[in-house]
C-alpha cells in the first residue's frame, strides 16, 4: 500500500501540490486526472522523489520513502513517461536490462528476464532483442518502455501520460496490454492522464486534481454518479456520463439467462459497445458469447439503458 500524507510542493510563492492525502491499495490501478497545471505530474514524481516534497510524506508498505537514498528508491519503482524515453544508442535488450544491471543481476538472470518480457509484450526476441529504438514503431517503442520499467520486478509502477503520443488504435492496444500486465504481475500502478475515457477504462480508483488540490478520489462509477463538486462533474463529462457509466460494465457481467435472435457480442464487450451494436442493427436484444463462442445469455435494450442511470 502507498500512503500519501499531507503532501505539498511549493516553488517560491506558488503552491503546485497542496496538502494531498490518499491511500493507494496494493495490486490496483490508480489514475490521476486534472487540467494542465493541476499538479498531477508533480504529485506522481514526489512518490519516487524525482521531485522532493516541500511538506508531508509518502509511505510505501509503511516505510517512509525518505528513509533511503532517492536513487536506490527509484531502482525499485518502475517509471514510464510519454514518448517512452528509450536510450537511442542501446538495443532493445540493453534498454530493458538497464535497471537489473544497476542492481548487479547476473547475466543469465538478465537474459531470462529480457526474453520473458519481450514475449509478454509480443515482441519476438530473435527479431527485436538486438534492434534499436529507431527501428521500432511508436507502439513497439512504448511497449519496450513499459518492459524496461518492469524489468527489475518492481511492486510499484508510475506512468506519466504514457500513451499520449500514440494514435487511437495503438493507444487502445497499449491500454489492453497494461491491463493484462497488471493482472499477470499484480503490479500496483499509478498513472497520470488528461484523458477521462482512459482514466475510466484503466482505473480502479480515479483522483481528480485542480490547482494542486485533490478534489475527489473514488471509483469511476462514484465520480460519474456522485461528483464532489461542479468542477468534477464538468471534468468527468456531464454530457457523456451515461455512456461512460455503460463503459464500466461488461456484457458478461450484465447478461441475463435467455437467447436472442439479434446480433452477438463477446462477454468482454462493454455495455456501451453492446448498445452501439443494438442501435446499428436496429435490434431489441443481443446474444452474449463467452471466449469460446458459446452462448452465455442475452441483453435487452431496456436492461442496458437501466445500467446507464445512477
């Protein structure tokens, strides 16, 4: 668990983070959102002490992060930035191996970890291990950046606008990759973004910041149905809140017993996607199929619409 206690940061007379307190559960994804200048990136960087707090403290599993040198702290916390930040003169394998080498892992262990991560991110080791960053696509570079951050098996991964430079298709794949990786390794992730759809897709809890203050810290559904103030309501999108609420539930979770002669959707599809299929086909219900294509139940238009209300 990460505990942020009364964390503040001042630059001269300007307060960029103002007395923020929050608890981040182990094995969860917390997303921090806010407008430009809200203090979200500064808050993230104070967790691994890339920025030193002016006041307050951060505890990781009950231990104050000031109890060890900052460079040693950072070696056990993964960190990913927008644009991946790969070393251009190093191969993919050398980039991924950066922190394990600093930690004096032996060569065999490093090779095994690099190969494991390349396979996890669907980058064939024989093809990509000796490639240089300029030989990769933007999406591949981003995957290598995340792999490098995970190389030393950190329990905590910090991500600052990691997918902001990617096109929509690659960005959606990168988000799926992150969810798969978090499930596989049980990593605790804190991610900064300005994209509310991304925040609701990824976050177990979402922290909304404005002018350095934490306005609300809740699960996505609570932000949509019970915003703490008008700013939170505007940021989360009043005009889109019904559709965003539908995006939080899968067809498999909401399906009821029965069959349908309408179109079929996978159980992993969101209710928003199921509704889109219904509207496009002019049907009254959809069949919900499991991963093997077997019927799992059905969803009617009325059932879906009921889920889009608080």
